[in-house]
DNA sequence: CAATAATTTGGAAACGCTTCCAATTTTAGC
DNA sequence: GCTAAAATTGGAAGCGTTTCCAAATTATTG
């Protein structure tokens, strides 16, 4: 008593209502209350309603920790992201969030701050039972731990990553097709020299976008010019320096395709900084469609990645795996879409 | 046995090492192992080392759920944020994260997606025992629940919010001073007509920044012109429309001070969109110093808010409260600093 | 050297819930 | 109307810790 008295005073909340209180008040056993809470079929309708009423009356809230301990699952999933700086991740999390809300599962967030080493260590410790499953957003070096994860049969879904070789649950976007379409759009508008700024080339999506660009050129019989390809790292400054380099070329491009929107912003800065205009002098096109893209001026033509939807779908997949682990689930590709806005136009005829 | 066999096969991880296994192997009681793990003083050095060795050998990892259940605390804190779209929140979380890493406490993230209603409901359910404490980043309507929180004596810290009237743990920045300094800097450079774009006026920080701007004008005997103040909502588009409106004035400003960096980006867009140049024709100044500010061109002069540090300090405060609840902690204000970059210069002499 | 105090350890009772087994009640079948 | 099957419920054994109490061991003191 005295012992409990002390800890109770330190207890922040007054919520001391347990399943036992409910059982007592409802005149049933504790097991029955548990069944009601967990929507077990084996409980009479009349009993269920009575229990539910008492539950509400007493303001009973299940103790997560106890449930986890007894039930063997945490009702929590871990989300590992690289950083939170750009709108990109935020959109994905929005999708994850909304899906999780419906299922009463919680989200524990881990940020690696672009440090590769942290990725593996987070994965290791989280898989140790702290969470039921893992969502890996834009993982950098999944090879390090995917093997372990699969070996231990630990549920996880990759978001926006491809090309591990092994076939594992993942959701991505049609990066190749998106880049192809965007490039083709520029070509059909009359652009012949199109600069390209890549993303982090250790990421599958970056590679795919580059290949899409290349294929489009090839299809339209435009010889690829290595000078027009600048390797970036998905950061705004890369867009700026890349565009600057491209514009310094003896024969500069009339359009620049950046592998993500953030770099495209940098490109626009660089273009304007030289007194050129977007899109009049240089067309600019991005990839992702982060919220900001519609808010800058000129608004950015970009390849929309269904970021929120990707988060949502990945969450559904993970929840599905959690429910029925035996059911195999592979890679899902969500379609990208070219969003034409105001940063692109036909090239001016310099020859004329 | 058969029962465990089944659930074991469903168990994802192989980590079945419990405190009991360690105790057995080390030849001590389970209580002793617990003491070692928790750094209890009452354990012989020799015993401690032996236990520690076994712990490592067996790869023992404490079960969080069980600890929480038995110990009465979750070792988790909840972080409630508005959104993740801008770098602003990301920086703060980075600070929280690094501080939390050191203490082995976990972070459960809740995003309200700018929906005020969600704030209160999250707070309510989290305070119900799911987390030990709460970090509220840029809360919108804290009045709704701060009372309840304090009543129940539930640990929490407000980040970047002021003016609730009640004195509660909070960390903020010297918004007033920052705005004052920025405005004064512009004035001293020769600007007389300075446009101002406010943030969400239901947020204390936005109000403070406006007042800082006003005070600086007053100090330097510049009559305030209501036309030069445009009410925004911290979004990029507000910067654009606000700047457009200001530039349309018969007597437009020579400098524009946006209440945050994101809006300042919008301002720069608007300025350039009219064929004017930053900073030659119009000086632009922001507030926050999000990472992007150093990456745009021209780089943005801004008032640096120590965002990461705010996250860090707030976390320390919360952890402190968790440890010694009786110790009162009030509001902490971290200093802001004017960061002069390339988006500001002396005004051109139009009269001349 | 006995007696007392201090240190170290073992043991067991929670923590709040899930889940299995068995008992009880109800329903169906003939 | 009686038996077998199905539905419903109660009871209890964990889940892996923490923490309190008491026992055992060691050190201290007069």
C-alpha cells in the first residue's frame, strides 16, 4: 500500500483503470473483457455490449506495454529515414501516418542524418523486438542488413529503392518511365541539347532516371553528349553548380532536367543568376513534385512521384505482412506522371 | 511446449535471451542481473563484471515492454509537430534526436498536418501512459490542453511558443530581438521603406517578430506604414503574394523582411518575376536560417534561430523533468543572430 | 571475539494484459 | 427428452522486467 502510494504520487496520469476494474464492474471475468477488447468472436453480444459500456464509463484505456508483453507484439512500427530537410520525406511520412492512424499502430521515427553507419545499427536494434516491422525510406546501403532481416524473417518494406537483386517487399515509382516521358516531352518541344543532373548514384532511383533520359534520347536519335550529364547528390547546391557548369559549356543546353525538385530549384537559381530566364532561355524540369514545386515562380514542371501514396501503400503492405506473414509480397511500382507547369517551353531559335 | 513452439516460429527475431538466461549462466539471481543492468550501486564489482560479460556473450538485449510494465515508465517521449514540409521542423528534430540518442530514450512522432483538432487528441491519448513526456513543437492551440497536462502533472516542454500566460517549461528564441536587429540593420543601410510579411498571427513568435520590426522603426523615427505590413501564414506562397502586393504599391518598399525563410524564398521569386533583382533593387531578409537558405542564390540574409539547439535544450529540459519532477523549470530563450549574406544591400538612390 | 552494522544477494510479488484449458451453459439432432 | 456438439465464460499461467523485503555474507567496532 505504502509502496503503491509513493509511486502513485509520481505517476503523472490518474488513469489507473485496468482491465480488472472493468471486469469487476461489468461482472465478468478478466478474460472476457480481454476478448471484447480484441474483438474475439467468442463472446455473447449482450456481454460485449455491457463490457463496452463499462469500458467507456470508466474511461478505460488499454496499457500498451502490458499488451505487448503478453501478446508478443508491440503495435509499433519503426520508420527509418535519411533526413527531414526536404519536403520529399515529409510527404511519404504523411502517407504512412494516415494509414497508421486507421490501424492504431504507432510510429517510431529514426533519422540517420545521412550517416550510412547508423542505418544498419538502427535496423539491428529495432529488429531486436522494439518494433513489429520496419519501413525503410530511401535506404542507402540495404545490402548490409536486408540479408539479416530476411533470414530472421523480420517484416519490412523498402520505400523508393530498387535493384538489390534479392526480391523483397518494396514500393517504388516508375522512375525510368517518368524520366523517359519528361525527356521526350522536352524533345518534342524542340529541345535538342538537354542537360541532365543526376541524383546520388548509389540509389537505384537515380540510376533509373538517368537511364530513362538516355533511352528517350536514343529513341529520338539524339546522340548522347557526356558533357551534358552532371553528377549530383540530390542537394540544392548540386543543382546550382551543375547548371552553372552546363551553362558554361561552349554549346550549352536549352533545357536542364534535374533528377529531383530540390536540385531543380538550384538550377533555376543558377539560370537566373546569369541573367537568363526560365523558361524563355532555359527550360527546367524536376522530379518528385514536392509541395514547394507548385509554390516557386515560375512553377516547376516536374515528374510527379506519388509520394504520399507510396507511404500509404508501403504501410498497407507492411501491415499485411504483419497479419499474414506467409503471403509473399514483392515489389510494387506506382506510376509517375509528368506535370507540366511554367518552367518549360519551346527553345528559342538561336540560330535564327 | 507446443504452444511456445508455434509462437516461436512466428517470432521474427531469434533473440530469446532473457534476464533469466543471463542470471543462470552467470550463476546469480535474476534480481542481481537487473541491478547490474540498471547500474544499481549495491552490487559487488566482481559480480557486476561477470554479469556484464555474460550479457555480452549471450547478446542480451533488455525487453522494453517488460521494463516499462514493471518499472512504470516507457522510456519513450512523444514529439508532436505540425508538419514536416519545411526544413524548420527537421532541424529541431535533429537536435531532439541527438540528445535522445545519448540517453537511450525513444521518440514517437505525431504529425498533426496542421490540423488543430488533432493536437489535443494526440496529447490526450499520449498522456494516457504511452509516453513519459511530451515535446510540443510550435503548438497551435496549447491552451486547450496545457491546463490538463499541468493538472495531471504530466511532463512536457513547449518548443518555440510563447505567451500562454501560464508559466510552463518552454524553450524559444529571442524573436523580438532578432526582428529588431534585422530591421535596424536594414535601416542603418539606408532603407526607409521596409515591407514586412508576418507569420501565422496565432503563434506567439510571429507576433514577437512583428513587434521587433515595429520597435526598430520607432527607435529610428520611421513612421510605421500599415500598407507595408502584409499578413502571411508562414507558407512560401504568402511570401510571393505578399511581396507582389507590396511591390504594387505606389510607393513600394526597398527592402522586404519576411517572418520566415520559406516566405523569403517566395519574396525572392516575386521580385525576380517582375524583372527586379535581389538585392540590387530589393533587399530580402528572412528568419530561421533553414538549411536551404544557404543554398539558394543569392544566399539569404536571415535571422538565425538556433533550431537544432532548441531541440536539444528542450529535450534536456524534458529529460530533467522526468528525472526530478519537483524541480521547477521555466522558459528558456535562446539567442537569435543576424546572418548577413547576399540578399541584402544598400538601397539604390531612386531620387538621384 | 562477540555483536552490530553495512554490503551484497536471493526470492517473490507485482505490472496489466493475452491466451490456453477446462468448465459451464446453450443449442441442435434424433 | 436425452445426448452430443457448439457457444460462451472463468480461471490461471505466463510475458520479462523492477523492486521490495529478508536472508546471508562480510566488514567494523568496542
